[in-house]
């Protein structure tokens, strides 16, 4: 194969190789050395490098699987938390509802007890009024009987017996009761 230089002259391929001083035997020797060096490096270095790379790949796979597991666990925990939260809301609403019912029942009991006590107070007051009325009536009766005796003694001019006295008092009280 021939090449043309800038001046238009043909240059042979052999001259180019001579110019570069490349020897075929040195090329073969370099290739054999490179092949030997490659094999030595492969057995000594590539196995260790591949082992390190494989370990690293396994570590990365393990890390990814742990991260996926942690993500799934976090999603599960979030779902559990949301469920617990909704249950807590429902439970708190139920507790408030029950407390309101209990408070209403307690309020009704207090009101019923107050009404009962008020009725008892009114009954006791009515009984006291009735006792006081009877006592006053009795006192008035005694005073009227004393006045009636005094008036009767003056009108009749003599002393009355106890039986006459009681008859006179009863008639007087009957007449006073009719005047009301």
C-alpha cells in the first residue's frame, strides 16, 4: 500500500514502519506480555475486585430490602395509628355521650330529691300550721271559757258547776263558729 505525501511523492508502507521504528517481533512480545499481565491481574486482582463488588452489591441489595421492609413497616404503623386514632375519636365521643347521660340522670335525681325535700318542707310547714292553729284554738277556747265563766257568774250571780260551765262553753263556741 502506498501513500502520497504533501509534495506528491509516493511513500511505501514499509518506509513508514521504518520511520516509526516498529518491529513486528516487539509487537508480538508486547502482546504476549500484555496477555500474561492480563492473566496475572485477572487471577490476582479481578477475583478480589469481583468479590468486593459482589459484596457491595449484596450490601446494597440488603440495604434496599431493609429500606423496603422499613417502608412497609412504616406504612403498616401509619395504618395502625390512623385506625387507633379513629377508634380513639369514636371512644372519646362515646365517653362524652355517656358522661352527658350520667350528668343528666344525676341532674334529674338532684331535681327529684329537691322536689321531694320541698314537698316534705311544705308538709311539715302545713303540719306545724295545723298544730299552731289547734294550739291557738285551744288557747282561745280556754280564754273564752274563762271570760264566759266570769260573765256568767256576773249575770247569774252565782258560781257555775263544772258541767254547767262546759255546756255554756260549748254553746258559745258553736255560736262563734257559726259567725265565721
